[in-house]
C-alpha cells in the first residue's frame, strides 16, 4: 500500500506519460465518422468518390471508398492516427483494393469544419503520390469531400 501511494505521488508530482489517444479517439475529435463525398446527392464515381468511415469494433477504424460501378470498393484499415495541427492529421493505413494485394500507406488529411481533403499520400517504399494536396501523376488537386448529413 505504501509503495502504491509513493508511485501515485511521484506521478502526480512529475510528468508521467499520458496514454496516447487511440485511432478512434483522433477520428472522433476530427468528426470523421460517417459518410463523405464531393457531392453527397450525386452518384459515386471516380470524380465523386463516396467515402464511409466507421468503427465496427473498439480500436478498429475502417474507411471504404466507393467509386461507383463498375469499380470495386477500396478499403483502408487505419493503423495509427496522429493530430498534426488543429486541422491536420497523419494516418498510417493498410490499403486493399478490390483486386490486388495489400499496401501500407501514409496519408495526411486536412479537416476543416465539414470538409476533408487528402494533402499527402505515399505507399511504404514507394514514391509520393500526393504532395500539398496535388495528385502528382495528373497534376490536379485532390477533391474536397463534404460530410453528408
């Protein structure tokens, strides 16, 4: 009992490391759970992806990208999420397309109000695909997604 009291006092007196926020906690803080699209009323398409973010079990955050027919849905399992700034978070995911093998990726999202945009994307061991919100292969801005009500 005396040792427990000493440890408790020591942690109260000095900075004991706090428990890191879980992926779900970070996604909740940014208001990311739910449905997102460029135009929520329009059909899903490559130009209007519909994104769904859920937490089917504690600690398991999934993101699904629907590009419409005839495309397979892309699925992301979020491994880590870190707040970079009040409007940006960095995530590590495992990406699995409807057809190919899994791929580990690092992404940075900008979230402002009810909008979200991919600012950075790089697969593990691969070239940067998105930098500064620009898809480098096409030289175009990544889409701004709006939270669907």
